[in-house]
C-alpha cells in the first residue's frame, strides 16, 4: 500500500528525517509526504510520530497501486 500525508507548514530537514521511509515535497503551505505503508500497525505508527512531533495532518489518503 502507498499513502500520502499532507501536513501543515514546511518541515525542517530534521523533522522530515523522522520519516525515512517517506519521500517529501513542499506544496504551497503544506508538506506532502508519501510512500509505502506495510500494514495497519505501520500506518498507526506513522500517525503517532506525526502527533508526537506536534504536526497537523491536513489530509491522509491511500494512493492507487
């Protein structure tokens, strides 16, 4: 499965480094992170990391294969 996460604001290199399994791009006032998510536990782990870092996830969606 592949997912896309849209996060408010621009992430610093250090914060983006907390998501080594995801690629990123900056679009307007958001950062888009995308990449493979192996299973439900991995997905919840990513969401927990966003929360732990105080990031606001604007949108999350599964990408077509």
